[in-house]
C-alpha cells in the first residue's frame, strides 16, 4: 500500500496542538495511509539536526502549524519553512499551513498557499474546536489522496507498461494490409522535422547561445573527473540531443572530444550549417538521425562503454513519453554507451503539482520570472529583432491534456507558439512534450542502474542554469 510521509513543523509553545492533531490522523496511520513525524520522536543520543533534515527530505507533505510563535522562531520559520517552500516550488512536496491563532502569516510567503482550516480561519477562533479539527482532517484527507494517486503514477507499475499493438488485419475492402505501427525504437516528435528546425535558433535567440550553459556543464563534468585526475581533453563526450548544435559547438571550440547525434535529420542539417557559418568542424556530427530508443543503431555506430560523458540537455528528454518501453529503453541505451564510472547529465524543466485528472497527477511548468522568482508559465510574448526579418514576435501559450497513445493515459504539455511580424506571414506551431519533474527523472535513472543526484536550477552549482539537472554515474562494477 502507498503511504504518505508527513512532517510536522511547529513552535514549542504549540505542542499541545500537535498532540491533538495526531489523534485525528491516528485512523489513517492505523490503516497504513500516513506515517507522521515530529521532533519529539527523535531518539535520545541522535544528532538532532541530521534527523530533522533526513525526515524533511523524506516527507511528501509538510504541515506548518502557524502562530506568531512559529513566525518568530528562527528554526521553524527561517530553516524548516524555507526548506519546505523551496521543495514545494519544485513540485517535490506539498506544504500545508495550518493556522492556529491570529498572527501576521498573511504578510509572509504562506499567503500564497491554501491554508487550513477553511479560508485560513485560525483554529482558536472556531466556537467548536472539534469542528475545526475535523475541517483540518477533511482537508488533509484530500491532500493524502492526491499524493497516494501521484505515488501510484510514479511507481511505473503495469499500467505504465507499453501495450504492444496487435498485428493489423487485412482490409476487407482493398485487400491491402494497413500500415504497421512504427517500432518503439523509431519514436520521436516530428515537429523537429518540420519548418520548426529553421525557427528554433531564432525562437531561442540569446538563450542557448550564451556561455553560461557550456560553463555550467563543464563545471559539472570537471567536478567529477578532475577528482579522478582525469584530463578533460581526454574525455570522450556524446551529445545525444545536439539539435542545432549549440552545446556541440561550445565543446568543440574548447578542443574537447565531443560527438553529436539527434533524432531529427533537419536539426542535424541545421547544426552542420551553423558549424560551417562559424568555421567549426562538423566532422563529429553524426548526420544520420538516431532515436534514443534505438539501441541497435547506436551500437552499430558506437561501441559499448565508449563514452565518458553523455549529455541530454535543453529539456530534450521530456519529449519521450514517460512509459517504460520508451524512457527506460533510452536510459538503458545510455547506460550501455557509457564506460564504468561514466557520467550522464539530463536536465528537465521545473514543475509544480497541479490537479489529478482520470487518476493522472498533472504538473504545471514553471519559469524564472523577471521578479527573480519561479512562477507558473502560462503565456508570454517576446519581441526579437532579427537582421533579415525585422522585429519578430513570438507568442507562447501552454496547454495541458492527457495523451492516451501509449497504452495508458499520460500527461502531455503543448507549447503553442504563434510567430508574426511586419516581414513574417503569421503562422503557429505546436511543440508537444511530457512533464518530467526532477524527482521522477531521478527515480527512473536509478532504476536504469545509475547512482543519481538531483540539482536545482538557479541554485548552487546551477546558478546560471534555468532547469533542474539529474547527474547519473554508471557504477564501476
């Protein structure tokens, strides 16, 4: 049975409320639905801070018991709440404020969260305290149900397994066989084989051409291999999502031994043209498209254990549907291509949990706004001056739905981009992808045999990187 790990953060002055609240949570705990924890359960002799950090990291849901004593506590407010809210923004945890007493909580970041009891009315102000606690309990029941559904969707059980299509029957009208479904190894989003390949660099003008992505990747690689006293110029690197060549060009210019592959012939041709325009060798671009799920084609071109590093960046891996037959097959391919001790780097966008639809947990994409904080990406208009086309406007809008194409419903995100300008005939293209929160990506990489660490964008070593990054190391044995 799936279980929700619950962390309770509170000020010492409010401990009686914790005791009362736990009595209402007792029934779901007895049923094995919830496992709750607060600091009074730390065993004597344990490292207090390490135990709290361990439990916070393992928590699915964090309850913040809010009073003025809580807000005034440097540890509760300054450390536990801050850590929980960061994880909440990344979609890794759900933070639920429970308002105990009248306080200044509406002047804190908690004002943006749905609080309990209903409408954030403090527990202390309810005439009937039992009704107040029941209101909190019913609200938590909904949160627990959502997390249990999410966990089921991320365990990759049989409902996520690819259902092999039946062989097509002979048509009774023409006597001809219907076309067979494309093999799994051929799967790719065909938007990149359209005119979109010509617009990709223009749309991302100034994004991936900057030096920050390259410097960040180089720093991540250096931190692993320089500790092994391995010269970076001796590494063999494979960019399996080279697209129009931005990362490939940056590493090639640095004199590093990098190869580039992609699933789109048009994007590869654009990459070669980009190289030629700036006098960078395209010799190590593999111009025959290779899909990540086509292990046979990769191993026909490269040998097992040939690479020290594999890169899959620019949110590219999200274009695979999150079902084992596709995503786990691709990860197994990368695992085979890497040497023991080799490094796989995959980035993914930031997400926040949304609603559940037909049993599928939905995630909404976040972007780093002008206010220097993460906000939900809805629609946006960018104006870009281009030498040959004058001022071009790109209007982007997000749309989310369910895709039933892979044997089970999976969430799909559609980026709808309208392009227009004085010298451009207006047109629209749609880019589909499948939301892949870093927590789920990390779990999938671990299932494929990688020792994996997850890093947060615009934080720590990724201070100039706008996505989250999972780093997987292939074990030496």
